[in-house]
């Protein structure tokens, strides 16, 4: 497939193949995708495929969100991690080998804030000759939740970095690129989904939102969740979903209501005390065919309050893997590598005589294990593969560098300032890993959606407060834990994930709230080669971009 990126003539935004959202890629489980990408924009970029796609400032990268990219980190698309940006006017061929992914995943730019408009869906159907683990739906409908700024999104991060404050708030959320008629002058900008009564539809939902978790619901209709991040789940019925940036969900909708028009709607779930957020609501319209009742305004769904951690938790705690013969699990039971990462928002003193616009006249920062990640000038994969020294350090700590009451209400001021570095954690091939992701209240707690490139992992436990290594593992779900590529750490809480490090390469772990990633809430995990040719990183492609 050929993809090209170009700048819109009417607004300062970039689009892929002239579309917003970008084109939908379709494949069957186990297929190989070859994407010929041509950067016709003014910026450099990368693409990440979830599977896992990503973009860079002035240069673009694409990332396939949720794709393992088995032994091929060269096509993962994380800028300056495993790929240099594709410069304006240049080309690159992405090769994506699908393995166990099945369902809805997505791709997006992984450079600066370009993913706000450069993103799209990937639909992975079952292998030919096999079927869904639920009755075949009457039709399938893609729904991409997005976030829109009137200003140039490629300048938002830079402007925020200059002031040290938060990025400006978005002007709207969108459903399939349309804000909906609750916004001014947007009557014509509303997504409409026409349905027949008495049918079952499969909604393929992706959150390409930049900075907020969202609640999503359809008035008077139940939703049945059947998949997350390209993995099937045990079906459960719900009035709403809570979806974080980076996540995808497969949802069945039964059109069993009186033939009329009903709003679908999404608005933010914001759990960080004092943080600004876009408190608007995007809508689409579910419109029955042959309806006899034509309301002047469709009925709005009852969404949870914007700050309802209880509603978020009630939804997320119900996620379980399908666990069937066709879709088995491989949860590591014996662990040889224990990791513990703290996830924090920090503050820095301003340089010079002027104060910054962050809290207390300081500037925002963020960290993992109190280390704020600094992106290098060449990609880490290239440095690791070619044994180039001085690009990164392989000494990222396996445990917090400072022990404290992580979720305490009054924390010492000396915890606010992080260290800085381009530091990576090295893992032995095929090690069985348990990673505790511990949220903190260093500046303010939040629900952090953490994404790990190159892996689907199992969420075996979660809770509020500080993780207790003696008591909390007793409550782990090792039977049918949810398998995902992005997980939300509960506000002032923790999650425990497990995976087997059987995909060699250089992989980014980061918060999918874009402002937090830009402040340094990232780190790199390097999985070493195995002993055989089949367990080593593939050689770089001939057209790999150079820095």
C-alpha cells in the first residue's frame, strides 16, 4: 500500500493521503503488510503501528500501535528510539508482520504532536477459514475518537516548552474527524451512523485523543465489549466504556430500541486535581432507518461525571481475556525479573530571570523512576545494533532511586525535581518479567495510560495506594488477565503487568498523554538477542532513514 503525508491548504495540519482521519488498513491475522510511505509535508516524521505507528518534529515517523513487530524494531516507528525521522520529501518502506493480533489496532505519527491529525485504523480480520468468537455482526463501523486544535499542532509542544506551562487546551473532541453539533458552527460536522432495527453491529473504536481519557456511550443502548488492543476479551455488557489515549476496543451494539435518532457522545475523564482539560462533549448520531419519530434533538446518553474514578474503575476491573483454544494465553507464572517503576509529574526551576507559567512559577517535567527521559540525536536502536558509544546509558534503575510514600498527600519538596538522562533497561532474551507501575502524588496524581512498544502484556493486578509486595500478589489474576498494549494506572494507584521478553529489540515505554511524554515520562527497554538466528534482531533495511 502507498501512503503519503501532506499539509492541508486550509489549516496548518498534516494529513495522510489527504484524509482525516487517515486511511483504514485491512488485513487478516498473520498477514504481512508492506507500506510505501512518502513524506510530502514540511515536517520530518515517523509512523508507529499499534500493531504500533509514530511522527517527529520537522520529520515524520509512523508507528503501528499494538503490533509486535517481531524481531523488526526498524519498522516500529518511535522517533529517535528505533528510527530516525523520515525527512521532508523522502521515502521509507515499512514492513509489518502481523502475528497474534486480531481485532482493531491503529497507526499514528510518532513525532512531536503530529499524531493529532496523522493517524488511522488497522482492522485485522480472523484468518481465512476461521471466524469471530462471537456471532458474525451485520456490519462493522469504525469510530476514531480524536482531539482538534485550531492552531498548528506542530507548534503547541514547542510553545509550551518555552513557557514551562501546560499546552493549550484543544478546541474540540471529534468522532471520525467531526466535532458534532454541540459545538458552535458544527451542525454539518456531525458523524451519522445509519442502522437497521434488530441487527448487531461491531463498533471498532480507537482513541487517538492526545491528552485525555474519555467516557463513551450511546443513548438508550447497551454496549458489549469483546476486544481490546487487538486481543479478544470475555464479553460483558456495559452502559459506557472508558478508553485511554492509545487504546482500541471492539464493541457490539444491538439496535433494539424504538426507531429514532440517538446521540453517541464522548467526554473527558480527568482525574488530575488542578490540571486543565477540555471539558466539552463530542457527539455523533445513531440514526435508525425507517424511523417514524423524528426528534428535534436526539437523546443524549448519561455519561459519568468527568472526575469519576469510580466509574473508570468499575469499567476497567471487568476486563478479562477470552482464553480459548483458538486464543490461548501464555501468562508467565514463574518470574525471574522483577521491576518497579514510579510514574511521576515533576517541576523544575526556571532558568534566567523570568518565571515560568507552571505551578509556583516553575516549569513542568515528568519522569519514570525519577529519571526524565532525554531523546538522543540519533536513534538508540542504531546505536545499540552498531555498538555506537555515547548515545545512551544501559543503567536505567530496576527499582525507584528514592523510596517514599508514593501516594501520600504531603510529600517532601525535594521529590519534585527529577534527574535527566538517556538511560535504557537491558533484559535478557526470554526472561519472564513482572513490572509494577506505581503512580505517585509527587505533584499531582493522574490516570496514566502507559504503552509498551513491541509487546502485548498481561494485567495481572491493580489497586489504589502503594503496592504491597507481600499482600497484593495474593490477589493477582493469573487465570484470564486482560492482554493489552496500553494500560491505565489508576489515580493514586498501581498496576502489575507480566510478559515474556521474547521479542529482541529496542522498545519505548511511555505515557500516552502527549504532554506527559513531552515532559519526559518515558524510558527504553532493550531486549537482548537470543542464542539462535531466529531469536536475533533482523538486519536494518536498505532504506532505513538516517539522522
